[in-house]
C-alpha cells in the first residue's frame, strides 16, 4: 500500500473509528506498524478510539510511543496522576487513601493498621500500658533522669513526714533521730529509691509524679508501637512509591471571606510507566468496560490488579506490642516533657 493509502486509512480511523478499517488490517498492531512505516503514527487521535478498543490501542502505543501515550493516560484517564519533569505523582485527598492497597483480614489486618497510622488523628491503641511504673519507668531511667525525678518527688512531698513502712526507711528514720518518720532529701532518695519496696512506696505517696510516670509510659509505649507500624507501612508502600508524602499548604477563602489552610497532598509513583505496561499486558486484549484503563482512578486500578493477583496486596505482620528497647529509649528521651 502507498503512503496515500496509509493517509486515507488514518483519516478514516480518526474520523470514523477502528471498525471501518479493521477488515483491512485484522489487528491494531499491523495497522499501527503500517502507519509507522509511512511516518504517520504521530497523527493518530487517541480520542477517536472506541472504548472497547482503547486498551488494545494503548497496549501497542506504550511500546511504540510511550511519552505520548503516558501523557494521554494522565490527562484523560488516570487524572489523579500528574507528570512533573518526567516523574509521576499521585494526588491524594488524604494519606489514609493509601491504606486500601493493604491486605484486609478479619483480625489485626494490615489495612486497619495502615489506616490508623496514616490517619490524621493521633493513634493511641493502648491505654493501660503499665501495672508497675517502678519497674517499667523508674528502673529504665538513666542516672540524669533519676536525679530529675528525685527533685520532682521532693517538690511534691516537701515538708511531709514519711512513715517508715519499709525496712530500709526504718533504718533511715533511726539514723535521722526520729524513728516514727523520715524526712526526705535528695541524698535519702538516692540511697533508698533503688530498693524496690521503698521505691514503690515513695512513688505511691505522690500524686502528680505518679500520674506523670503513667502518662510518660503510655506515650512512650504507644509511640514505639506507632513507629514500628509506620516503618512497616512505608516499607510496603515502597513497592509502588518513592520518598514520603508531600504536603503543600495553601490558603483557601471561605464563603465569609476568612481564610483557612488546606494541603495539597501527593506522593511520587515509583514506576508509573512499568505499572501501565503491566496493566496492558494483562488487560490489553480485554473489551470489558471494567477492564478499561480510566474506569477507575490510580489506586482502585492498582487494587484491581491485586484482586486479579497481578500484584500481591501490601501486607505485614501487625505486631502485638512494641519493641521494649524502643519503649525504654522513648522514656528517657521524652522524660523532660513530663518532669
């Protein structure tokens, strides 16, 4: 066939669609190769493709002209994806949307954990984190923080006569010359607090110090758990995304003229062209409406591929409790927030 014939076939395709030229070419691949041979492939009109042939067309075009095809995909089909300097970014209404890529199960599912840790609200899954703050907090303190705790105890119990209800306190009371009570000092606390019975007893005599120790442990425990889950979530998200979520503030005017701060949220897609090629490898020959690229946005498209086992759902073992080493580290790092 001549170039005139190729031009005629292209015009027919752009004006009337694939069905008018299909009898002459049998497959989209042969039609496209014919246009390439005659230097006319750049003149194809994406928008003239009937819905049922769109996937087939893009499957061919992704191999022959990926830049043009990807531009069409991001501007006409997956409109929640933006191309910026050769990189592709997914726009999100909120971070929590990413949780739908995680496996869901009846108990302790990765999806529920991802949703919680990605959500805007502070996630505090554990309430009663300690039944012995002497062991869980005091015994984990570095010397500097023990000294600060002693000062806090003295501030609260200043002037009080402490009954010597432990063996060690009886000895201290005798040494002080009044066996019926103990006068607390920094030196006394340094000498007696490492005794378990005595340390628990003195902490129990306080109110503010005791409550702050419970609060410190709760925050340290929950933060350690959140950090572990957060790392697991981002490790899995790294299969499809790069870097962290980018949140750009912008001022939005309300109806009454006042302004509030909103955030444009996006994240870089790791290999958008590769994901599109994989999609077309699987669905390029399908004429089902629900298999059409653009039937959904990007995340539901990925989820569809997971449902069809093209990709595995993101998944991780949700921990039952945090790493105790991280809890102890938090206790000492956060100590100054409470004392």
